[in-house]
C-alpha cells in the first residue's frame, strides 16, 4: 500500500470530531494525500473551510446537496458569497445536482426549482473556472449533461454515477469524470461501467461517512478503502495495479488542481 491515493469525494465534516482527528492522524500511514471534502449547505461549507485551514490535506468544495428540502434565498446567497470570497481555497463547486431519491419518496416534488438552482451553481463554476461535483443519477443525468453542455463546462465530476449506456457514452465523449466507491468490491453489476469508462476519466471515492455492506459491513468508512477500489478496478479492467494507481492519482490531482 505504498501508492498515494486521493479520496475524491467525502463528507469529512459529517464525521464526529474525534473520528476526524483519528482519520487525519492516519492519512500518512495509508498514503492518502488529499480528501476532497464536499459540502451539503452553507453551514457545511463553513465547517469544511475551517477543516481545510486546520489540515492542508482537506480540500473543501462548496455546494448544496439536492437530496434535502429546497433552500431559501438567504442560504443560496450565502453559498454564492462564500464561493466568491474563498474561491482560492475552494477546489470545486459541490456537491450539487438533482434530487432523484427525494423524488422517489415524494413524486409530487417539483424538479424544476432544483434544475434552476443547479443552473445557478453551474454558472458560478463557469465564472470562477472551478470544477463541479455532481449528484446526478439515472434519468437526472441527461438533464444535467444538457446543462453542462449549454454552459460549455468541461470539468464535471459525476460522483457514484449510475445511469444508462447512452448517457454514459455521452459523458465519456464530453470528457466528464466519474468516481467509484467501495461498493464495486461486492456489487458485480458495477463491473460493466468500470470496463466501459476510460481509466483516464476515473477517480475513486468513499462518500464517507456513508456506510457500506459486504466486507465493509459495520466498519467505519475510512479513505483507506479507496486502495481496495483501485485494486478492484485493475482486476476488472485487467490492467496492472501500478498503472491504475498512477493514472487515477494523476487524474484527480489534475482535475482538482491540487
């Protein structure tokens, strides 16, 4: 486990303080060079900014997670102001997107306000020349692709992506990135996407503290798990591990300019 890795998507602010401290102390041991810590709202963004000042390996992204009640104007304005004020510390706009799972619970939930909000964040990413981190799965993904194309966004990261083959091909052609989580270890249905997507457009993530099943059941989600994700990608794509390690590491550093 001597190869360096980057956790390309983690909610580091959502861990308990004592757990964060333990994870930070273990980063060097597991050769984890950086944590791309995404935010779910303005308060979360402030917390991630603070964490990044405490440890330079924490790289904050500011955004509003779509799987929650629609924000008021003050919340959105606060986030946009933070993006402007701390753009040099912020590595990306995110996590933003559309509420797929929320709409499954409430089919009467209107999607259009979330689309307009996402468009606001896309415009801000374009203005600040920052990457954008997206929560956009299944039938929401084509809508998001159209918005990204409209604003000529090149650096888009669809985290934990799930979608149809046509959308996947569209994302590949547009140069968008996706990231894989520890679930590929125990979910064979992810193999097809791993095989299809170019290694040059891949990253790895934990989405921690989100818990996983299989061999990770009842185990705290730790960024060291991405080592196993990389090994699995190498196995599925039948590429040497060292090559996969290096390519994914370079992909992530270049994408986030870290």
